[in-house]
C-alpha cells in the first residue's frame, strides 16, 4: 500500500471540508488511523482529538506505525468523553466499517454539542464500481508477469499463499452485505435513510468530487487536481454529509 499517496488523499479530503467548519471548534475524528487528517485539521488551528480501535489483525490495520498525531485507542462502542464535548465530529471512510452502525449514531449524538455538526465522508456506488474494475485490472496484470504479486493482506490473514482462484474473488469492503449489495448500501438514498432514521437532520449532502478506487489505481500518477476533474465524468468516490441533531 502506498501510504504516502493515501496520506495525500486524506489531506485533500480535509481541505474539501474546511468550508463547512466553523472558524474555531473542538473536533473529534473517529477512525483516526495514522492521524493524517487530525494533523491537517490541527495545522488549521482546530483543537482535534483522534480515536481509533485497537489493531487485532492485518484486516483491522490502524496505521499505528505511521502515526503522526496522537490517537486514543477505544473499544469501538463507547466514545471515552463526556456528553456534549465536541463542536464537530468528523469521519472519513469509516462508517461502512462499523458493524453496529445504527446504534453508534446515538453515541455520536451523545458527545456532540446540541449546536454541533457531524461531517461524514462515505463511499459511493461509483467507488464500488471502479474498485471492482481496477481490482481485476491489477490482478490480471499481476497474473501475466513472471512473478505474480500476491495480495499480502490476504496471505497474512489466511496464513498461506491463497490459490489462484481465490485471488480473483473480491471481498466486500464494509461490514454489511456483499460486493454487489454494497452498490445499494453506498447509495445516497441509503445513507440519507440511515441518518434520518437515527435522529439526524441533514444540513447538506453533496458529492466529494474526487476520483479514487480501492486499488488506489495509478496512485501518484494522477494528481489531486486531475482526480477532481476525472470525477466529473467517472463519478466521485464519496459523498459528504453534514449533519446536525434533530432535536424536534
């Protein structure tokens, strides 16, 4: 995995949501990973706390060895802060990895101030589609060279080199459904339904205007600006939802 490229992407995501942030705020980032985004927000003058779950396997990788900002490890269920602590809660490519997603909405509501907002970057069907396409492009490319590159995460997960046919099976990305139902699970209407049904008011829902795939296709060969331009034709990999408490 090209961590340098991924850091560039995550920092670009932060730049895309700065317009939605108040001038000053205490921000909680959930799923902070290496702390790239927390660090970026801190550099803009915000008071940022990052939290993440403990890494228990290669499939729950939390970038602890690449960390550039302090990240508090928690149990994934109870956010370790008092009620109404934060002005903003921020997540990026995190919600789809929470198995108890509906129940967790209440926990976010608990630690968010009544006047606060949540900003979530969540995957789109375009991301799911182009990640499938690039998955097979990469696998076929590797198959036709002399020494095929093995999916290291899969190898470490099963403890042995997977047979050839397994290398061509796409696993689901998130915690629900399968690779096909994720087209529905990542639709704008499904995300909207989740938020409305769990007590949120949607202040704004917009495209992230950024092209990116699960295989990090072409990586640094495509600049951030090029990826924004491409998204106009191939679709954005994410939606941006700005939420506030529905206290009615």
